[in-house]
C-alpha cells in the first residue's frame, strides 16, 4: 500500500520526486518519472498500434517510451513530470554516458527463493574471482535490499540479467533503470545508505566486468547427450555445507537459460541429494529456478 502519511501527500511526493530527479540530472544521470509501482509513469503512445507496427524508441517525439525517455535536460524533465502528476518516484537509466551506470541489485526477494544471502554470495564471488567492490553509492530498498552503483567503460555493453551472475543478484545495464533514492513506492521509500550519498559511482572492477559481459552462448548440446551440463552437475557436487542450495539454484538457472533445464533437472537433483539435500528440497529449488528464469525485466 502507499506509504503516504498526513505529512507526505501524493502531491508532495510528486514534488519531492521531481526535486530528486533534477538533482540526479545535475550529476549527469538521465531520469524518467515512475509511478508508485516502480514502472514508468507515462503510458506508451503506441498502445493502440498494430502488433506488427515498427517499434518506436522515442523517434516519434512523444513521451511514454519508458527508459528511452530518460534525459538530463531539466526543461524536459519538468515536462515529463508535468505529464505524469501521479508520479512519486524517478528512474535512473543505466548504460548511458557519461557514467555508463551499472546497477548491482542485491535482492532479498530472490535470495529468499534460493535460500541465499545475496550479500554473502557477492562476497564469495569476489573472493573466488579476486576483486573487491570499491566505496560507491549504495541505495537501500524498502524490502531490505541494496543497489550498488558502478560505472563501466563506454565501449562495453552490460546486459540486464536476473540471478545470472549469482543467486539473488540482479544486474541493471543497457536498457534498464534503477529506482532513484528519494522515490516513494507502494512498499516504501528508497534512500541512500549512510556515508555514501557524497560518493560518485565507482568504476566496476575488471574481474567483475568480465563476469557481467559473458561471451556469446554456444548452441546447447542435443537432448539426451550424456555429457550435457556436466560442468553444472560438478559445480553442485562441489558444494560445502551452507552452499548446497545456493549452488543448486545457480546451476539450475544456468541450465534453464541455456535450454537444457528440463533435461538436466534429474542429474542436478541427484547431485544435490549426494551433497546432503533431500530430494524434496532439491526439486523445490530447481522449480524456483525454472520460474525465475521464465520471466525477467529491466528495473531494480
């Protein structure tokens, strides 16, 4: 439900969101107005167009193209917010100059599904690949999650992903956006973590950047190949106590992303049981991975 009390009316929330958006734009961050649901506040002007009509990314000049409307022009920002007086938040587009922002979303919702602590998973990932997250902007979400702001080089395109990097860690890159601090949503207010508001987004460590820009996928082996997914099965078998569910969830996500999830599910279940999980726990985790990879978006 809306988090407006007698001191914060919808009109005041809109005014505050516009002020925060203008402040972000002064720092070179392109913004759009968001509704209380965290979605772009303006409806697409093409919602009645035929399904096979050419896709427009704002070339028509009208607002309502989501992240493609993002701008740092204060006059244009005021126009967008004036067209959406119901907006109570703002989104910050990722992947655009000058910052080429990358958002690392440590999402408690995904962590609950996988049984993983996303912050601990990121620390384990950093130890394994020998990188550290430098001091940077951190935004706290109403659900208890965190958004880490990093910058990327201009010649590298980081795609959006959900739990591809690791269980419970989503990534917002080109074509995605982050909910800006100061935004008010149905579930609460986004705020900058203490001690980070004055920081600029830090450069993404090279080792992490390599993980965020995977090589093109190779064609999945044909169904029934006894060697398919061997690496994922071995990854599950190598789990220690405290890692078993996390590793299984991650491996199952990769398998479903590559079109071999259904074929590999039995082998992953057997491997998880050998590490100490019950068959019921293993099947539930694999089913959660299947649901998660079935649908993704570009907002955090």
